[in-house]
């Protein structure tokens, strides 16, 4: 794969469940070294798309490529280069944090113990704590440590802040993405799915919004910030002008503003 080849590419991807089209003709490309936001409300088709990338679901139609490879035909080659954290994580209940990380490391050719120690300290996880006594947020933290330490080329995150205290969500995701991409920022790619768009402001490079399995909007993050800044400025100008108008003129201006 060359440096400009897509890490993820889908072409007219369709996945049906019976008569329901969970993903409907979705085409996307994610370049290397990017942090790509995959946004949409719950049920929009985000998780189904990710499962097609992982060969956990077979596409009904269309194609999927990861590192230029077909995940169905080259499953081991693809999965050896990625890490995935689902919305709901689970561990063997009799294992401690230490046992779990050692178990995950046994499947990997590389494991960065320095990153592991740093994230355990930052998250305040006790190595002798068993999975049965961990909260959902703690299990998510442990899963993310297990995903980052192998230093994969692609990190797939499905609703990574689910179960976390809203107060610490932003700091948490900054820590995770920063720890992952700092090692080799030009080649480490993040694909993050969420319905909480505001939490990833300033962290992503590009995003797609989907609804009912279809693309609604794809934009570079910088272009989106500039576009919506202009809209906010325009709305603010109209709002200020309307405050200076009385009677029918003011009502008309306020009515126009409400239509934005």
C-alpha cells in the first residue's frame, strides 16, 4: 500500500436484514494518518458498516477494502493490522486487569508496555481488579488500552465514550487519540463512530454524517468549521439587527431568523 492509498474504502455498500436496508449504497474513503469521524444517530447504520469492515457481517452488495485487501478473503492479514473497540465490551469475569492485558498481548506481535503503564496510571485502573467489579466506563477504558498498546495501523472505535461520565468524556478521548497517534502520526489512522459529534470537535480531520444507511454529508473538518462559523456570524448579525426593530419589521426579522 502506498502512502496515498485509502486505508478504508467502501463502494456502494449495501447490507440488508430481511427487508430492512441498514446500509444503503454507502461509499467512503479514509486516507492514512487521518482521524475520521463517522457520525449519525443511533440506528443510522454506523455499527453495521464497521462490522462489514471487520468481516463480522457480509455485505449484501457492494465492496469493502481495508488496506486495499478484501476482509473476507484476507481476514488474518487485515485484522493483524487493526484494533477494534465495540460499543459494548466484555471480558472473562475471572480475569483481573493485569490478566486481561497479558491475555490480549499474547495475540499480538508488538505490545508497548510504556503506553500500557501510562494509560493505566491516567485512568486509575488497578491491575488486581477483576472484570466483575468494573463499571462500564472502566471496561471501556481497559478495552481502549488493549487496543492502543499493539500500536495498530488502524484503530476502529464504535461509540468509544459510551458509559463514561460526561464530565470526563472529552479529556478521555483526547488522551486516547493522542496516545495512539503520537507514536507515528503520519500512518496511524482512527475511524471513530459516534452520535455525540460535539465531543470530537477539533480532533477529527474529516467526517461523514449518515442517516438510514445513506450519506448525508462528507466534509473536511476545517471546511465545516469555516462554513458553520459564517452561518453563526450571519445569524448573529440578523439577531442583533432584529433587536433594533419594532412592530411588524422586528417580527418579520425574528421569523426569518427562526428559519435557519
